[in-house]
C-alpha cells in the first residue's frame, strides 16, 4: 500500500506468494516507503543491497525479471492514478 503524507491511499495491491516488496528502493539504492501487512503463517524476509547485488551477479537472467516486475509496478501505479477518484 502506498499513501500520501496525510495518509490518503494512492495504491493498494495484493502481493502473492514469493512477492518482492520495495524493489524500486533496492534497485535505485534510495529510500522507499511502503506499508505491508502479512497474513498469519507468512514468512517475511529482508534482503540487503549487497545480497541483492550478489544474487544478480550470480544469476544474470534475473536482471530481465527485475525489469519486468518494475514495469508491472509502473503500469499498475499509472492505472490506479488514472482511475476516477471519489469526491472528498
């Protein structure tokens, strides 16, 4: 879920099994704010920037997959922003 500073939800997506959260932040090496809720029984892990870099070096084919995930996020965000918003 992504919100404005006052707390208005901009986009809310359901992440499925194996989802990567915060990928734009780790790719850009910039802070990235995201709110997530894990369901009971979920396993959540943290990947450091160096672990991410090592993984991409060890498995170069993952670079294309990272781009595909980022492109899907951009499409979803644009779609959410283009939908009519209810009047306040």
